[in-house]
C-alpha cells in the first residue's frame, strides 16, 4: 500500500511538471531557398573561390548579428557549383552593385535584378528556378541585388 501511494504521488508530481513546463515547439526550419548561417560559414571555410568581403565582418559574436543578411554572389557556375570570383556581403538593407553575377546564396530573402541600380526585372530568391549545390541559386544576368531588412 505504501508503494502504491508513493508511486501515485510520483506520477502526479511528474504530470504537474509536464503541464507547467510544456515542451516548446521546434523552431521552423529555414525555407529551402535560404542557407543557414552555419552553412554559410562552412561554405566560406571550405571554398576555394576568390572572395572579396564587403560590409560588416562575418562574426557570430557581434550583437544582433542574426539580424544581418549575409549574401554571396559569384560570377562563375560550373555544372552545379557556384564559384570563381565571389563577393560576400554582411549587413542590412542596401542595393548591391553586382555586375556579371551568375549565382548567389543568402541567409534571408533577397531579390536579384537585371538593372544596375536594383531596377529592371527583379526576382525574389524564393523564386529560384535552378538550385545549385550548397544552397546557391543560378541567376544569370544579375547586375544588382536588393537586400532588405531581416
């Protein structure tokens, strides 16, 4: 009898804790047209592309760094690989002058444009028609990129 009372008390205590501390739902996964910050940093660490950095340094310890948008845009595509001369931008809303861009990747939704000043025909990254390896999108004819706030 003593065992039954202890067992019942234990079950009630566990049930109360579970009800008082429900498990939070898992965060939503990034849409498949975006790359995560970790994927972005891994690509930077392992690529043999010739990279030029503009904007803020890529540093996860910077306060509010998750609010910045990281974009890589490159001039060469070979089969499903994006590379060659590439530029990495890290920062907030802007219009990036990006002539001869053939592929790009970003941590937040951006738009790629055929005009030189973020004009002409612009398409959101979410509408990527040809996906390449490592989260890149084939974007021939891109001359500028609209980066909006994250």
